[in-house]
C-alpha cells in the first residue's frame, strides 16, 4: 500500500469519526419540523445531552424562576470557567445570549440550539474559545414557556405552538430588570454580576409594520453609554454585523419604531434600565436586541437568528482587543465621572438618512368597519430614503455625591442593590447625619397600573440640607465604583426608572400625623407669636390667592404644614446624599 493510499484512509477515518460525532448531537424540535418550537423540558434535555457529548459545553442552574423550575445557563468554553473572574484571568470576552424573555417569540430559543451545534462542529472552535466564553440562557421566562398555546400571538406566522408573553405573575419580564418584581429578575441580576458580560444579545420577534427584512436590530442607545462602549459598538461591532448579515443574503435594518408609517422616518429606541438592553448598558456591557419579523415563517426567523448569533461571535473575535479595552475604559470612566444624565429627549432636528426597502402602502376600505386601514403590498417594493432619528439630548443632570445613606428598613431596595453588586457598608452606631436631601414637590401617577406598579413620572424635587437620624445597621453606599451608574439610576428620584418612580418609597407621600381643626384654630395666636414670619407669609398668600382666601381648609392645612407641629419627614426622600 502506498503512502497516498494510507493518507486517504486516515482522512476517511477522521471524517467518518467526526461525522459520527456530528450525528450524535441530538436533533431539535425545529430540525425535525421547521414549523415546531421546543418545549422547556425538551430544550433543557437537549443541552444536557449536548454537555455529555462535548467537552466545551456545561449546563448550570443559575437560580430559580417564577415556577418550581430553574433558569439555566449553558456555558461554552475551553477552560471550564465558572464566572467572570475566571474569564478575566484568561483574558477572555464574555458573550451573554438571553432567550425566551417572551416565550411567544421562540425564534431565539430554537435558533440558539442549532447555533450551538454548528459552533461545536466548526473546526475553528478551539481557536475561537481562546478569546471568547459564551453563556446562553436557553429559557428566561420559564413560567411563560410552560404556558403553551397557539393563538395569543395573533399577528405572528407560526410556529405551531409557543409560550406566553407574561410570566406566572402576568408580568412582562422585559419591563422588570430594574424593579425585580419577579424571581427571574433577581436570578438574572445575580448571574449578570457573576459573568459581567462584554456583549449581550437578547432575542425577540417583533410586530408592527411589514417590510422585506427578516431581522431588525436594536442597539443600546449610544448617547447614554460611556464613550468607550459607544464608540466600539457604533464604529466596530454594529457595522460588522450589518455587513456580515448582508454577505449572507440576510440584510438587516435598524428596529423600525415609528408613528403612522415608517416611510416618514423611524426613531431610535431609548432603552431605560427596565429593559434588558438598558439594564446591560448601565453595567458596562454593549447590548443588542434582535427582532425577527413576525410575518416571516418560523423557519426564516430561526435561520436569521442563527446567522446573526454567528455574526456577533465573529465580530467579538474580530474586535477582541477593542472590546476588552472598551469595558476597562468604561469602568475607569465611571469611577471618575461627576455628572449623570437622568432624563433624555429625542432630537428631531438631527437625523441620519437610511436606504429603506419599503412595501407600497395602500389604504383600502374595510367592509366591516367602513373605514380605511393600512395595507402593505409586498408585491410592490420600492427603495426610499428615510430619516433615522437616533440622537438624544440630555435635559436633566445630577452631580454624583461621595456617599448615599439609606435605612435598612427599605429591604426591597437593599435586596436589589445587593443583587446588582453595589457595595454597602452598615453603620456601626446610631448617627445624626447632616446631608443633602430631596423634598418631593410634585409627581404624576397614572390611573391604570403599569407592570404591577403605578409608575410615577414628571417628578419634581427641591434639594435641602438637614439633619436626619440613621441607625445601626443602616447602609452607607460609597461612590467611585463600577456600579455608580446603577446607583444613580435607582436612587435619584427624578430618574425615569428610579426606585421612587417604581413606588418603593411611597410611604413618604402620605402624612402619618394630622390635626384637629378646632384645636389647631385655637392655637394660632401662640403659633404666630412663636413664628411671626409664618403670619406674614400667610397674610401675603391671602392677598394673592383668591381660592386660598375663600377656603378655610386650605388655610389651616397651609398653616399646619408650615408650622413646627407638622411632621418633619413628610415628602422628604429618605436617602441622604453626602458630598
């Protein structure tokens, strides 16, 4: 036998063995039937079998969900890292992929399963995993995943069955990352701190307008990110992913958020930290939300998710050093940062121009309602230039203090701060602290609840200096850490997703002591004698406010609230700021 024949025989044996290994990987429900989507049990079993067959895969229970079933993480690594610290020692990027936050949008769940199989069969995987560790949450909303049906996604083209958007508390978990009403969100915060990813991808399916693109993409809002992250995302990761998807004949487009019809322009998505991408970005992570299009088939959507996940991994490999540097610089920037923006406003005076493939818009008359409706005619496609409003202006900023101080009595707040890695130092003795405080002047509250709360908005405050007693075991929060942005977003009451806005401090908005008008009226001579300025202000108000002058109850309430008898901490936000 000559050497060439021997070489071919060894090559044949090698390919045969590898082909057997590939065939041994379990089939997914989607591979068996492209109209099908996996169940939670099938999904977890698939990854368990994968972990048995591949040295690169491990499956770990990250914590509990809202039902008696765990949220898992699938770790793809060549070093069996257990956390971010291990990855940092090995100088590696961490990519976190989250699936099934809305289980009625299962494309990412099914797509990730095949993505992992393809990755394991890629001959370059060992080289890839020298730089990157991939962590996948196969199903985040476990309760919603188990609540399967085939009707609640009325606008969606398949699959045959899918989960439900809400969890078992009927919450939308993509509004829960900062407020943590669900056990899922606490688990997510803990695993996010454990892995501290550089790149985060959250998989979704969108409704809205009709258009040719199978996949659209949300990038976390660039103006509110630290400069190093914003620059790396905008100049490197995002362009690479767009170019790669186009080369795969799967052109993608920015997420189409609009009013009326998209032909008039689309808006960049401002993602406050109630959303996954907004939450990730305040923790020094470049975040993306993939949005496959509801009217494409489940097969098209899954395959597009597979392609875009590969594209992100290739981008991470391509810009490995840039990504590592961006996170390091972002944390350093955070520690020294002085001013933080609490409120943003979309700038309608500045816009980029995009080439948009549009379906012709027609407005036929509905014979049942006798009124016109929007119809996207997919048989008539045109190319249009549309504005993309993707720039935001800062409209309210706050200076970072050296410390915050909070009563341990606010256990719900303390739990959430701890879960997000915030350093908190307990007081060793009762202390009378002189500090800056906010007095809540005004706020708006809706008549209808929003995600388990009556979310306050348009909060107005007055900053005052005063002394307040804090007790042994209350917490001092020093600033100058990687978590500063999270602390600012949650403890500054004017921030859109602050814990004040989410009703964790509502007790201060009601008086606890009151007065009897007949007794208080008899004490006015004594009150005015002790505080002549109160009498002077009262008389001025009588002259300038006709409604006040005609309403005795308003007068007595005013005098009580301004007198020494009024409780001192009514509407005083109980978090001290020490400069």
